[in-house]
């Protein structure tokens, strides 16, 4: 799934910038805040990166909690 790989890539770029280790995988059920350790600033950056890449503001319609929620908005 190409979109999942792209989302993982952007999450890892953000995690790396904040001193966290890169993740080998993410799953649809992973919680953005709790499991992936993204704070509100990280989520804002993820929004901007995904919008630039896919042309979709994934957080525009609702508050997303999981990687699966993000992928659903990208569809």
C-alpha cells in the first residue's frame, strides 16, 4: 500500500526531527498520539506534509486518532 508507506515516511521524518527513533512499520490501528508519540505540533506538521504530498487536509473534517483514520481521509 503506497499511501501507508508515504504516511510512515512522513511520520518518521517528524519523529526523527524530535529525536525519536524511526519506526519500521505502522498499522491502521496505531494511535497517533499514544502509540506513535506525536504531539499536537507533530500532528500539525503531519497535516502540512500530507497536504503538500496528496493535496488533502486530512484533519479538516474531523479529529483523527489512528493511522487508519488518516488513510481513510486520503482515500
